C-alpha cells in the first residue's frame, strides 16, 4: 500500500505542475488530472518497452525509472510554484512574493467558503445522490483491496503473461498454447507489471481498475461541463456511472475494460477543449488551442491502442470532430481591416493566415498519429514479426471480429448487442426483445447465430441481467444515455450534435467489427462512459424544467416521478451489485469477508481448488526449479504461479506461437497440467509418475532419480 501511495502522490503533484492557468479552460483542475494521468500512463508503458528491449525488465530498472520520475515531478512542481508566486509585473522581490502569497491564501479561503456555502445550500436530493455515490465508492474500494484477483480471463492470460514477462525479463513473445497471452493489447498489464516488480505480489492489482473507474467519472463529469452542463448535470453524470452495475463490478477486478474506457474519456475531454475555451464569440473561438493538446491527444490515442483496440472505434470519430473543428475555426477566423489598408490586402492576409492555420492543423494531426505510433508501435512490430500481421494472428481476428459486410447480418448483430446491453430481470421484456430479433432474422432469411457475426459456438440470447462482471447489463444507464443523445441530436447546439454523432458512429463501428458474444457488455464500457454525460445533462434539463413548467402540474409531476424512479432503481441496482455481485461481494455465502485467499481465487471454479492444491503440493515436494506446463487455450494458468514455490520457473510445453519452440519435457523437474490431460499424458516422459486428478494432473520423476 505504501508503494501505491507513493505512485498516487505523483499524480496530484504532476497535476499541479500541469494545471492550466485560470480562465484558460473549463474545469482546469480536472483537466490537470487528465493530463497527469495520460503522461504517467504513457511513461509507464514506455519504461516497460525500453527495459524489455535490453532484457532488463526487473525490479531495479522499474525502481530507478520511478525515482527519476519522482525527481522530474518534484522539479516541475518547484518550477510551477515559483511561477505561481512570482507576480508578472514585478521584479520578483521578496516583498512582492510575500504579497502574492498572502493574496493567493486569501483567494483560497474565499473559494473554500463559497464551496461550503454552496454545499450547505444544496437541496436534500443532491445530498442523497452524493451519499449513494460515496457509499458505492467506499464499498467497491473494500472489495478491491480485500479481494484476491479472481476474474476468469485474468487466470487464463491477463496475469500469467505478467509472470512470464517477469521471468523472462522481457515482453517478447514466448512459447505458450494460449495465444491471448501474446496477441491481446498489453497496456493494462504493463501498468500492473510495475506493481508486480516493485511489490512482488498481486495484492494491489485490483486498484488499477478502481482508479480507472474514478478517472472515468472525473473525465465524464468534465465532459458534461464542456457540453454545457452545470453542477447538477455533472453530479448526475457521476451518479449514472457510479450506479452502473458493470462499472461497479469491474472496478474491483483485474479486467482491462475500465482502463481502456478511462483513456477514451481522457481523449474525449481533451478533444472538447477545442470547442469550449473561454473567448468563444458567435461560435468562433478566439483563444488558440495550445500545441500541447496534440501531445496529450497522441498519448491518449496510443494508450487506447495499446490497451484495447476497440476503444479506437470511439477515438476515431472524436478525433475527426477535433480536426474538422480546427479547420472550421481557422476558416472563420478574420481580423478587422486596419484603417488605410485596402480590402484586397486584408483578404490576401486573411487567406494567408487561413492557409497557415490549415497547415498547422495537418501538422498537429500527423503529430497525434506519430505520438500514438511511438507508444503502440513496439507491440504492433512484435505482432508483425511473430504472426506476420500487425493486428495479431488470424485466429484472433476471425474469432472476435465480424466476418461479413451483409447489412442484414450487421443489423441483427447490432440488435443482439443492444438486447444484451439492455437485458433486465423483467423476463417478459427481455424475451419479447429477443423473440423480435429472432423473428426479424427469419423474415430477412438469415441465421440469428450466423458464425460470421457470432463469437465461437455461443448462442443468442443469454441472460445478462444478473450482476456478473463478465456480462452484467446496464438498462438504466443505457436507456438514459440513448435518450440524452437523442435529445442532443434533436434539440442540442452544434457541439452536442457533433458529440452525439461521434458516439453513434462509434456504436456503428462496434456493430460492424465486433461479433456478438455473451460478454459483449463489458466490451462497450467506453461507450457507457461517453454516454453518461448525455444522461446527466438530460436529467439536469428535466430538473431545471420543473421551475419553467411549474404551472403545468401534470408535466411537473411526470418529470419528478420519472427522475425519482430512475434514481431509485439505479441506486438499488448499484447497492445490490456491491452486496451480491459475482464473483466479488460484500454479503452472502461468497462474501469477501468469509472466504480465504485461495477460495476467493477459485470462486468461479470451486471444484478445481482441491485438485490444484494437491498437484502443487506434490510438485513442491520434489523442490523443482523448472516446471513444465500443459494446458488448453482457456485453461487457468495463473494459479500455478501462486501455488508453486516462489522462484519456480514455469515453461509451457506446447506452443501456438510461430517460431517459439517449447522446451523438451525431459528437461523439466516436474510437469503440471490443466484440462488438456490426453496431451499431457503423451508429453510426460515414459518413466515418470503420472497422476490424473480429473481436471488437473501432474507428473514427477521417479523417486531417487
């Protein structure tokens, strides 16, 4: 925890150093946190890649990197302190500095008093929403800190790949039968690798997604402000996100969807700065965008690409809006013709300035792409060298991606995704929605489970209403976001319409590229985060409409009832999720307070725990240095890294990775197997003792050898 606190202290310190001047942007403090997060995240990714290039990915290298980062942050803070306390119109004398400090302390006290007064004057219902958010935040923090990593995918590839990197001192490809350990975007695991090397354990792993959830809420609330929302809209935005079951469930896990969503939200709020800087008059911005925007956009884009490529489906239209906005602004910018100059000369000067501005926009756009490539380039280069394609092996692209351009199938794919997103425990509604989709597919002459738009052998529909981190639906958040975005498109100003269009394009991109699967809900977390501000602004609009329509008592009652019902349902959904969610909960049989560490890790497959323990104990008894591993593509590898003695090296005896040959089983001191037991028996040397436990097996050399 001390390590986590050390790293966390760097964030506010760097945020202070990067904070924009007052009046330059909306919500400058939140923008500073966004900038600091992006910068530190990119630095962490770069450190892993550089250390790996020298096969020096170890605790010493990471410690040195963060000591250097700490020194740089301290220096930046000192420079900013001097700049802040030095009056611009003085020579920097001691008396002037003292006067400036007194002035700033007085301003801080006044701001604090205004904040307390505003809080005291807030209506009771705002306090209730704030209390719900606080209770949920504390509850999820307890789950994140008190739970051991037990996400299914984390047992298979998220966390085992970290152990292989630590063992190899590099993130280079290695022999394994689980291709996802090699070809899935590694950005989130790179960040966890820092914690693993510095602490030696996985006890803080869950905090990454928890902090990402906080980052999502912070960035989304700022987006709400940039789209014209006041404090009520921003509070409603945070409330919507904080009560979304999938957000709550993932915020205490080692999944990666919230990390990717946080980077997408960071990019989105920086994009909107292009349109919301003070000085806007008549729709034409008079304050030029700082060049640093392109740097932060490039870093955010690179972080999205290296963490989860589906986030690019939202990043692309948002960046398109950013580029078009710059070009429109540059085309509208005009300066008054000075007295004595001919209109022709003024026009030529305007045209020259517009041309230079367009060139600057093109250069900035290229800079964004170049910076992103610097971050994601090493990973894509490894994919090209290993699999012959920068996006990884064909099996990955075919299993996850849509394999058709048939508009009928794409429509069915989109409807199935929507049905899974909006699934509810009101089974008659869910069944009716699914039946309608099946009927439409039959009417159009297509298979609702066509393999070109369906992951593997999964079948639509599946129940997704239960709060399971892999598939929890979000009907309240989803419907509120769709209603808010529709309101943006119909009645909103240009910026809101552009934002709604960008999200619509992003959803269409998901429909056209991501095959339906039972766990598709977690794959669209970035859309949920981006849609929350629309829901928040809509809620605020309804609340404000109370005063405007006070004479119309029927409409007023309807609006009050709607907002109250939605808030109550959302609150109950959130509270029940943290209390009884799966696989981490505060109450019930599988409560975090009633399970041991190993029981928590195996809560999804409790019947496997005795077998893993027996096999690990038998192998540990021979004091092995090198253990061979046999498993299938979806087996749980990570428990072996936990159960076998510290320092034991584990090597896969099968490999699906081209060019990576597994070691000879005879060179191992023991062999452990999971699920793929027939091949395990074939690989075990003839004179070894082989023990089949059901799902797990192990083999050890004969006694005395």
